[in-house]
C-alpha cells in the first residue's frame, strides 16, 4: 500500500520552502509528481487516483489550520535581548526543527510557533550574559495540545543561543520519560538513542549533534554517565539530560555534576524545562510521595548553576499559581516564590484550530453522540472497589471493544492502514485489578477474533447466520458508524466491505497493560507500519502520556479533582481524518464533571485575555487568578489531599454562585422550602411583586431577607461556592463599605394564571422549571443537577428592562463581531447571539443595580441517556428548593478586586463529611 503520510510530508515541506499556496490544479500536479518520485526512490506502490485526492484533501485541511499567539504576562523587570542578538546567532538547530515541523503542520502554525518560542527565549536570559542570574517562567497549554512541540522548539533555539546544559524533567513515570526522550531524539538530537540510528531532524542536517547522557532505554544513572566521564569544559555542543522527576535521580545527577565539574559550572548557563510542572514539583502530591524533596531537588539543581532558567509547562497551572494559598506574602518574599513561582513570565498558549479539546466533547448546550453512557457496571466493574476485586466485563465494555475493532477497520478502508490505532481502558487505580482486567479483555478479544477469522469472509447472509459475534458487530456498526462519511476521502463504507476487512484489521490488535508491574511498553516507534493496541492502565495513562491514534476510551475513574480529571482525558488532542469516529464511554456522573470543569476552565481562560488587556505582571496575575472562584473549584480538592487546612481568598464581585448540589434528605428539603417561603413572605410584606417572564420579581427588598436565607439554608457540604460564611462576609462588606441596603428577588418559574401550577408560595402560583439529575434514581445522599447548573442562561437579566436587555445584546454582538473578525482563519468564533450572564452583571454594576437572589422550586427527574437523547423518568419526580445569587460587577477590569473573602476547607471538615465525597484518588506506586 502506498505511504500516504510520506507523500503528505514531502509535499508539505516543498510548499513551506517555496512559500507557495497553490491552486487546486497546481497542487494536484505537485502531489502527482512527488508520488512518482517516491515510487522511484523507495520502490513504493503506485499511488492511486483516490490516494492522490486524499493527499490533496489532507494538505488543504492543514493549510486551513491556524493558531493564535496566546496571552503573555511579564514582569516589570523584563528587558528584551533577543532582537539585538538575532543576526549573530546561527539557528542551526531551530532551522532543522522548523523544516521538520513544516512536514507535519500548517505554515501558519509553524510561523506562530516560531514567534511564540522567540517570546519565551527572550523572556529567559541571554545565555552569554556575564554574572549570576535566574529566570522563572510558566507556559500554560491545553491537555494534549502541543506543549511538547513548543518546548522542543524552545530547546532548539536555546541551544543555538548558547545554553550549554539542558535538563528536561519528563514526568514521574518511566513510560512518560521514555516517550519524551524518543520525541526529543527525533526533534532535537536527530539520533535515536534506542536504535542508534539517525532520525527526525537529521534529514535536514547531521553535522552537529547535542550530547545526550540519557537514552530512550535508560534514565540518568551515575554509573553509566561516569563511564563516559567528561568535564563540561570539553563540550562544544549542548549536553542534554531527560530525567524522571524522582528524588534519587535528581540527587544522582547533582552528585555527578558536582564530582565531575567542581570548578567549571559557573561558566555554563542551564535551561531546565519542567514538563507537567504542577505535578510533584509543587507540594500537591500525596505525603508518602514526598513531593517536597522533589521540589527541593529541583531547586538545588538550579542553584548549582549561577546562570539558570526554569520554565514549567502544564495544562493545569493552578497549583503553580497557588504555591502557598494561605499566605499571600509567600508569593512575594518567600523561599518558594524565589525559586519556582513564575515571576518573570506566564504564557497561555492558544491551541491550533484543529485541536480537539474539552469543548469538542463536553458542551453544556447539548449532548454529544460521541459520549456513550456507562450504566451497567455496578456489579461487574463498579467505580469503587478494593485492590483484591476481580473484575468482569460489562456489556458496555464489550461494546467499546467492538467499536474499536470497527473504527480501526473503517480507518484502514479509508487509507489509514499504516497509522497507529489505540483504545484506552482506564477503570481502576489498582495494578492488580488492571492486570486481571487485561486478561479478561484479551480473552474476550481472542473469542471475537476467532469468529471473525472463521466467518467474516462469508457472504453477509451466511456470516450473520453462523456468528453471533458478527451479528453484534453489525448492530454496533448500525448504531454508531453506518452514517459515517470520511472527511478526507469523501467515502462511506457499506457493512459488507467492513465485514470482509475485519480479519485483516483486527488480527494486528494486541491487548497490553501499562503500570509498574507490567512488562508491556507503550512504544510506537518500533512499528513503522502502525501499531494497534488496547491499553489497560491507571496512573500511567493519566499524565502526559500520548496514546497514538486513540479512538475509543472506556473511562470509569471516580476522581473529583478537576485538574486530575483533565489530565486523565487522553482523548484530547489531534484526530486527523477520524475525529467523527472517536467514542468515549463514561458514566453520566463523570460526563457532568467534565461538562462543568470545561465550562469553568474556559471561563478562566477567557479572563486570562481580559487580564492581558490590563497589563498584569505574573505576580498580579497569580494573585488575580487566586481570587477567581473557578480556581478554587479547579484546585481546592487537589489541595485537600494533604493540607490540614486549605484557605483560598476569592472575589465575588461580578460572580454568580448557585446550589448545584443538594442534600437528598426529605427533612432538609422540607426545611429549605420553608425558608424559601419565609423569604417570599418577607418580600411580600415590603412590596408587591411584579409578573416577569421569568417568574415573580421583587425590586429593592431589604438585603436582610437575603442574609437570613443564606444563614438558614442547609447547604450540601461539597457545594463549595455557597458556603454560608464567605457569602455573608461579602454581603456585610457590600452593606458597610458600599452602602448596599437592598436586593432584588426573583421567584423563578412560570407565572400561572389558571389551575395549571405546581405549587403556591405565600399565595403566588408557580409552575416549576424542570431539571434532570445526574443519578438515574433518587436514592443517593445528594442530588446533582445535570451540567452542575440550576439556573438557566439569561435568568440574571431579571430586573432589567427590555430596552436595557436589547442594548446589552447589541453591544455584546458588536464586540464579538470585531473580535471574530480579528481571529485567524480556522479559529473557532464566538456566537454573537449567545450573551453570557456576566454581561448583565457588568451592566448592573454600572447602573447601580443591587444583588439578585434567584429562588427556584425545581421539579427534578431521574434521567438516562438512550442514543443521542436523554430520557426523563416522568413518573418519579420531586420538587426541591435551590438558589443562586448574582453579584453585579466586572472583576477582570481591575488589577485587584476590592474585596476578597476566605473559603476554608480543613482536614477535620473533610473527615466529618467524608460520606459526601467520592473515594480519594489513591494512585499506583511510581514505576
């Protein structure tokens, strides 16, 4: 079969070098000519007309891919140096890498990567500068979005500029470190340290090569390094160490450097790149992992080099910004700040427009058919289980395995035969459970393969008569993939074509496990014609590791730590040619967590851009992020793992808080309903309500009504942002410092003027809004609303006139149109008609509106998902009271909020309320 990828890479490099964007006819000629060259050079198979057309589509799609320049916060002490030095720097390493990138990604993304890596290098320090200096930075990207490609670009340019010692901290696990080393071998060294063959950038020049004292087979070992003993004084090229983030490894490297270079270290500038910088580098890991020692080991290594630069890379930067959340001065004057807080710069990267991130799969507006609910695992594979549990295979896991076989088959029929194909099964933190499950999965897969081998070659009628497995596979195909049409080839695939290709496709699939007990390795480099694996694992699949060609994920973890959940999402990334085939199996509870954290992180990233316009420094940015409620949600649970007390100061100006979870106890529900009615009675005594399209509205009611409700309402312990004390503290500040004496109250629902209503509250008839619950029954200890929201978008407009609402919408639409017009081609544009409620809060703050209390009596239903639809259990519903508070303001317009309130979670509280929390995330031992 002709090598599509090789032809795409060759043509892309030619177009990049020529700066040419040819028309369709010219592109067809180039592709056809290069196909002939490859055939003659490499004795490749003939490229068919369909192959040529597919290559053209791929290149055209890549051409439409673009990327922004991100958001940068730098310190007041930043002094540019790179521009003055550029003409004297020989960018040998970078130019090799740039040519390699040109065969992989669009010209726009290569150009932007060039600009961004220039920014990062410029915010480090000129490595030739005399005297002692230190630089600290942080680069924030999305999960699986290309952070590695970015820091390898920085490495190449740093080597060109004169950094002589480069250390990469490649995560906690051998599997991740090895994968990182292989990538750096290709993209920086040009030499595979595993096979000892030239690779990657070597095709664009191999007369120079950095010296690597680690290999794809072996982390740094002092004994091995001593065998090639050298003084750094003898080096003419950079020396590279790709090491695991491990106390012993760090110590061995420091001791080796000290013993061999007692008098020469001050001559050499060090660049230390910390991959997954929020993991173990900062004190967020479990106590028995002793992260403080790792942190100290990193600092001690840096201090060995009087001229040193540290850059952390992460997709979940909150732990880095919350270095010591209990003491603001620690960020300014403390030892931690001096050594690891990114005081010199923080860069938030934009992903390329073809990046498939959380928003692709988890969207609060609609359910995604690519997410398939797991609702049959309670007995055979429960989320909570012990280390001695013997798992079985629920029907949903068997369905997921069938999906993977079919996806691989369809991709091969679509010209992707030489691609990698992966399925992930992440269901347990226990190694023994993973190994037992691996055996069960392998046995089930072997039984499928045997029937495919025996019957798939028959006619459709005969095959379906003879084989129950083929009948099941066809049912899965009909439910999931029968309407698939390739975005590259334009092809669709009939069942009989799929059936007849099943054995050729499935026979190469292997079932492996990735953990500290397994001998399996997730190494794709030894499979130039593509590797196909079903991977069972836990921690080893949760941090940084890339599963090439991941198309099907089966996910049953119970972490409620948002940053951990994001890192577990190995399905994020790039799915060129098969995005629509990807499937993710997870529980509705996990889906709802991902929906919520996706919304929360997007809100925070949007505020990054607002902060950028305010010209914040990294310290101001860090303090500002810490004051954002989303940061509390994202990282507080992580901090609770070890801290006896976690205190976070956040700002409530311009924020909305709501009771997204409720205690499911009838006495509590009844008590809270009485508190609601008491608030309505108090409001009615002050003034008559207005009929509003959203319900009954009282304007300018005494703010004491709001305070009394917060005081009395029995809040769910894990509904963090509606804790009583911080809310009351903020309201007290509004009264005493801002002179706010009243609030508006909305009794949310549909005003009923006939007998069609659900309840009366102090004589006011209301037809309740309806909400679905995450759980499929009403038997749990808590009620959690789907997507973690009780309030609908637009509810916070209550109290505004129609004219004011129209003005807000028009202003927002005009602003979004301007922003969309400035975005690069292919970048996802915002919907100008989808006005966020923050716009109403901002307007209200300008016009002096008071806070808005929204009281909701919601009729809630258990629900389940069938196909693309969510089905409510209409016969079993209850009415529950929940509330939200909208505080006017626009917090990102000022560098520091006027008022911060403290949210405190301590170990005693956690222990007392452990019944409300999922089992803590205990992970396997490191490899």
